[in-house]
C-alpha cells in the first residue's frame, strides 16, 4: 500500500499587535525617564554685573555647595575627575570647560578642581553666572 503524504500546510499567522504594544510602552518609558534625568545636581550660581551668552557647545562641570560633581550630566567623584575629563577630550577636541559652581563652595575646593581640569588638558574656562535680579527700589 502506498502512503500519500498530506501536502496541505497549516496556516501559521504571526500576531504582531502584542509586540507593537510592548515597543510603544518601552518607547514611552524611555522618553519619560530620559527627560527627568537631565540634571540632578543643583548649584546656586553667583550673580554677575556683566555677562555674555556663550553660543558654543562646551563640556559642563557642575559643582554643588557640598562638593558633589557632575560632568556633562553624569555624576563624577573627585578622584576620577582627571580621568573623566581626559576621556571627554579624546572624544571631543573642545578644550573649554564651563564651570557652574555654587556661589557658596569653598575656594580651596574650587581651585583644586580648576587645577585638576588643567592637568587633564583643559585650556580655557567659562565661569557660569546668573543674571542679577534688578530691583530698582529707591
């Protein structure tokens, strides 16, 4: 007796709707979390009588009153600062560092950070300030 094979193929369907739902949920999650991570370190900048707007994109180092550091949005420990700046300079040839230091930080700490940045290869510094509140009450 000859056996005849069944040539009929089963209909296989791939349901993409659950996959699309998960992709959209992940997209929304990452969009919401990335916008809230922009800057966690707060620094109360000193006021200036005169200032200029900087148009160039530079590396930014934030220094809080307690001495916490944040380099281009990433938290950095003081003993790793030189290495982190050197890594940034390898990626981007901009040798200018914008310092956003709290107005109440210790001068010795500020001077040490500037010295470390120079050792790492920074040539120019921009000291960020805020516009003074102009109360002209007389």
